[in-house]
C-alpha cells in the first residue's frame, strides 16, 4: 500500500503542477475480486468466495473517483454497483468522444 500511495500521490502532484488537475477525472479501481486464502490473504471480508468465483467476493471491488471540477463530493461513500464498461462509456461521453 505504501508504494501505491506514493505513486498515486506523485501523479496528483504532477497534475497539480501542470495545472490540469481540476479538469482531470482520476479513477482508481481494481479488477475483479480479492485474493483468496490460498494466497495467504483473504481480502474479500464478509463476502462469499474471492477472485475468479461467481459469488459476490469474486466481483465486488473498491473504486475511488476524484474530479475537482465535477460534482463528486469529497469523503462521500456510496454502495452502488458499477460496471467498469458503463464507467468507460460515461467517461467517453464526458470527454466528448
């Protein structure tokens, strides 16, 4: 986590220095599901199963968005389900492509 935090922080700093952060949508997410017990780390918490399964623990992932110019309140948490293919289509629409 330390390395990830450092790299994401460097990216945000660079966007600030280039004065483009306000117009940039930063999306931080993962692929499907957390690792299972066979990897020595069960990160799906109370959800059934893990990466590669058909159950919720194999699909539910964290996602963080930041868009200073947009309407994404800081610190707000939502529990809605999002498909990354839908997110991609929405980002393309926002970008006008």
